[in-house]
């Protein structure tokens, strides 16, 4: 839970963004059977995981540019 709070607040970006990426990667890959049988209901929401995974990768790669709502250290 602390990792998610760190992610939301932009604290320890390399660690927290990486942890969120790994958690989402594991949850996306663990449901691989759903991707091979897309016509069985309910499957539609499983396909939304891939664009979200790409967004997390982009956020991780651009973490130094993500400063809009980041809590900054005093004097930095």
C-alpha cells in the first residue's frame, strides 16, 4: 500500500514507478488465457490492460519529466 501511495505522490519515482510496472505486468501476464480466447465472456476489460501497461512504461521512462503534482524536497 505504501508503494501505491509513493506512486501517487511521486515519491522515490524509480522505485515506486518500477514497482507499479512490475505489479501491473504480473497481473497482465497472469491472465494470458483470456487473450487467447477473446470471444468467451467476460473478456473485454482484459484487453484494456495492454494500453495501461504501455502507459506505465512511458511514465517510467519519462519519470524525470513528471513534475506537475510531485512533492519536492525543501531547497531543491
